[in-house]
C-alpha cells in the first residue's frame, strides 16, 4: 500500500529528488537480520533516482514536520466539518483542502509563496509497482509521464522568458517599496504608508498602481532570473501594460562609457562592511561601515578607495562588457592611488641617481632613468619597500636586507655619480 500510494503521487505530481522516512520495515531493509535486504520502497526510489533519506534511530523529532502538518490538517479542516456521509465524500473533502494548502495558501516560512510553486520534479520517469513484485520479470516497466489534468504545470515553467508579472506590496513607513532585494526599490509619497499597491513589472518597466490608477512608472532593472524569482514567491502572470513603457536610457552619465574601459562609481558600505554591486553583496571591510567609498573596476580587478588611499583589491565580479551599464558609473579620470601608510611606519627620503637607482639599507633599488633626479619617499615595511613620489606609488620592491636604516632625510645638494647613500 505504501509503494502504491507513493507511485500514484509521483504520477500525479512528479518524481521528487529525495524523500525522508523513518526506519520502518516498509521503508528500508537496512536493519533486517541476519543480513540487510532491499525492500520494494527502496527499489522504487533507486529506479527513479530518488535519494532515500532515513531518520536517526530513536529520533522521532526528525520527522516532526509531518506531525506538524497533521496538526494543521486537524485545526484548519477537521475541527470545522461535520461527519462525512461516506469515505468517498471524506476523501473528496480532504483532496480539496490539500489542493488549497499546496496551490493557493501562501506560507510565511517560504516567503509567502505556495508550496506547489517551489516543488521541482526530478524527472519524468514513473515506475509501475506491479512490475516490481517478486513474481514479475526483472525488467522494470516504465510508464509514460502523462499526468491527470487535476494538477497543472506552474505557468513560469513555460517558455516565457522575461514575461511580465504582477503582485501586491504594502507600503512601509519609509515609503520605499522593495521590488527585488538588492536589485531595485521604488519610492512613493509617504502619505501612502500602510496602503497596498499593485506592482506590474517586466524587463523594461515597473508600474506602481493604486486603485486602478498608475502612480509611477520607472525603468526596470530586473533580469529574467529576478522575474522568475518573484514568480516563485507568489507573483502572478500580468496582463497588458497599464501605462506606456518607461523610456529607454539613451543618454546620461553612462552614455559615453565604452566596454572594457576602467570606470569609477560610489557605493555606500552597510553596517556589515558590504557594498551592493549589480544585485550582489561584496565584503569591503567592517571598518568602513556607514561610509561612502569609491570603487574602481577595470574588468579584471576591483579596487576600493577611501580618503584617496587604496584600501583593498579583489577580482572584478562584473564582466568588462557590463561595466558601462552599472548605476552611477563614470570614466576613471585618475591614476590608482597608493595604499595608506601603515601606522608608525618608517619613512626615508632618497634622491634618485642619474642611473635611476636608489639605495636603502644597503640594498640597491632600480626605478628607471625616467625618475632620475626625483626626490622620493621610501616606506619601509617588514617585507617590502614602497617607493612614492608626490604621494603616488611608483614601485614596490621586496626587502632583502634587514640592515638598519641610519639616514632618513636628504641633506645637502644631493648625491654624486657612483654614490647613492644608505
């Protein structure tokens, strides 16, 4: 009976990727003595590619979720009905309640989606239980994936990439409606706080509607994945646009940017030390929480700049071709600043020899003839020397000598050929 009910459910709803049961003998033969065996339920799972998960022995709380479902069934349905006239009538009533529970009733635990919206069948195959009985041949009979018309495929399974959606949202006290977390928010007048607004959205436009009137239309930043995510969270397929589409951006600060060029933009760091970039969060550092920083992206690296100092560098998370489309992007018009000086770091001044070299702690550092005659500052770190000229880093060299530095400042007219000083 268990396997017949299980395969009937698979024919109706689809094959799951895994199933959780207790250690009853109808579910597993793992604990059979003198040696383990494979029971019919395990074979059904194996032939359908289902991972059969078992609870830990003597741990009934693992399957407490089904007991909680039984409580919901009792309090929301059985406690409010009269005795049924027949078993068939009771079955029809239970099936109607289950359909409403899975397909129409939003659940707070899954972000107000319905359970049917989140279930994804693992495959179309179905096993005939009769073919698995011991008297049947070893070949497993596979039946077609035809499904009764009682359960329809969710609409977002169709080939409707980027289809428009609609959903309702209550205006928060801050009057900032979040369309998709980390992707797009829209502000409305504060006097609308507490009211419910209908949101119509596609890849081009977002319309905010109140009592049938369009309050505001803004350009959409939503991708097909965003629309699909909202659909899985309870959004419904939308009708025709309630107003003309938002104008496509043809100018503005981003118009003159070219793909592949380094860009700069400003971003606010949240209390967790993260910034939002193209809908995702990136950790910059807790020390910068609550501040606005400058990001420089060139398609290969992403640099964070604070107070005209380089505070971090990471692999660029945005493809070079998409950089011009980032909100607030501008052409990078300055060179990358050097990192900040370490607290209490030792600094030494040197004048670059005509050969393009300086000497620090008995170590010769080659900077190149183009720097000849410049007065440079050498930041002495544990493992490196950083050479700066007018605050701009021009070289970083590994430190190969731990000899003490006795001369920190330039004196006199400079150095003569063949002598670079210590």
